């Protein structure tokens, strides 16, 4: 009887690992919102990392976060690194900008797991307001695929993006 139970457990585990291996090799999460402010005002809150951290949902998750800015805080080459017990350890760097419509970043995590992702913000004027999208994409190594069987990356990160965009909207719409 114990041998049968062990075989069933091993077979179930093997099926789980095989299923995880068939998952996509990359991921993409994107959220957007409409903000009643001109693109220039919103762009200023994204392309300058000090402005970015005024609404960044991850900064708000841990008031004790230890952050360090590079000498340049805005535009290409601007960097920000952080250490936190709640949101991990990592850094971001602005890699490309097209004022006032696009900001691209490289996002590197060290803890709780290593990951190297690309982030993009797009701003599109729409009749007196601005449509803002926040997207992140990157590779999904096997461990990420396995975790993804149980936890939706889109739901987990997507909720943070929704919170961040709500913070950005609130800040940008202040007069």
C-alpha cells in the first residue's frame, strides 16, 4: 500500500514538472489607466526616479526600504537600487526615453530571486487626458514556470501595477 501511494506521488510530481516545462518561456504583464493631466506632467513623474518613487507601489509597501540613487536621477543612465525585507533587493535603470511619450527601464532583482526584466511606460494624449500604460516583460526560467502553475504572475504583479497607476493618477491630477 505504501509503495502504491509513493508511486502515485512520484507520478503526480513528474506530471507537475512536465506541465511546468511546457509553460511559456517569457511573461508580460501590462496595465493602463486614463489620467486627467497632460503627458508632460506625468512624464516628469516617471522619467525622474525621485518623482517615480513618490508613487511607486513597492516603495509604499516598505517605509523602511533602503534606497540609493545614482548621481543622475533622470533620463537614460539614471539608477536606483534598493534593499528591503518586504520587496527584496534590486535595482532599476532608465535605458531609453522619448519625451513625453515613453520611458524604458531595465529592472534587476537579486533577492528574493534573481530576475532581469524590461519595463516600459507609454503615454498617449487622449482629448485633454493621457492614457498611461505600464508593462513589464522578461524570461521565465523553469523555477518561474513552476511557481506560475500555482501563482498567477499577471494577477500578482498586475495588482501592484494597478495600485501604482492609481497612485500616479492621484499625484498627477493634483492641481
